[in-house]
């Protein structure tokens, strides 16, 4: 069993979607093992969104692919873009309260990302959280000089999740228990 971090971003809280977002993970057979609401300060938010070259390159590549499909050109390199998006993202997270949750289950990190959907909500699978609840896009966000508003953060993989969980939760805030249906979902578990 694996653990991953989810943040319901301020738009998810303000739109009263906390329950439906968390339910999506529970419905899939995943388990909430830690949860809290808070208004993070800048320091904590910056610790979560640390500068990471691999992340910045990936952000650039995803945006470049989207731009190429529209016949648009990228005006920044990966470093300029990564630094700008990181700033915009931190401002976005600081606009309101968030819910931080640790989700546990079989291949939890990949499963949660699948349920959350692609970064740009217009591209996200229509049954995913971002696809169901948003139509924001890279182009729209960039034209307004803001981050893509997409309801949820989910750790990229289980290794990154370990670090991110330690930013938001103390060990004793995470709880071990069995769901009543675990024996049916995972015989022998
Ligand atoms: P994900 O949240 O799907 O893992 P990333 O880690 O690549 O996506 O980016 C983190 C967040 O930064 C996104 O969820 C989104 O809010 C914002 N973001 C990413 N790329 C862009 C972009 N090109 N323009 C505006 N905001 C972006
Ligand atoms: Mg990410």
C-alpha cells in the first residue's frame, strides 16, 4: 500500500467541492489516512512548491505541446516559464483555505492522478475531477497572468509524495485503520 498527498486548492474549497473531491478517491477504494483544513502561509506553500528543474521542464513541455496543437509559439524557455508559473501557483494557493489529505491504497499516487485528470481542465478526461468541475486552460490562464485554476494538487509519484506529506503532516497526524470493505476489495489483505 502506498500513500500520496492531495490538496484541495482554494477554488475547490470556495466552490464547496471538498466532499465530492474526497468522495471520488473513497469511491475508487482508496482510504483517507490524514486530513485537515488550513490557510497556509507563504513559507509552507514555498516548501511544498520547491524549485525543481525536472518539474519546470515538464511544465514547459506540457504547455509547448498544447501551444503546438494550436499553432502558437512559446515565448519563454523552460527556466523562465517554470519560475513564472511557480510564483503564480504560490499566489493562487495563498488566495484562500485549502484541505490537505493523505490518501492510501494500492498504487495510490498513480490512481489519484488518474482520478484528478490532466493539468489543463479542458484537456482533462470528462469523468476526472478537473474535467467534471472546470474548463480552465493554459491559454486562458496565461492571458490573465495567473496559474491554471484546477481544484486539486496530487503528488507526481510515491517518492515525491513522501516529501510532500512531510511538509503538511506530522507522523502522529496520520492514522492506521482498516476500511470495512478492504477484505472484499482485496481478498487476503
Ligand atoms: P499538476 O498539478 O497536474 O501536477 P504541474 O505540476 O505541471 O501540474 O503544475 C502545477 C500547477 O501549476 C498546475 O496544477 C497548475 O495550477 C499550474 N500550471 C501548470 N502549468 C501552467 C501553465 N502553463 N500556465 C498556468 N498555470 C500552470
Ligand atoms: Mg505536479
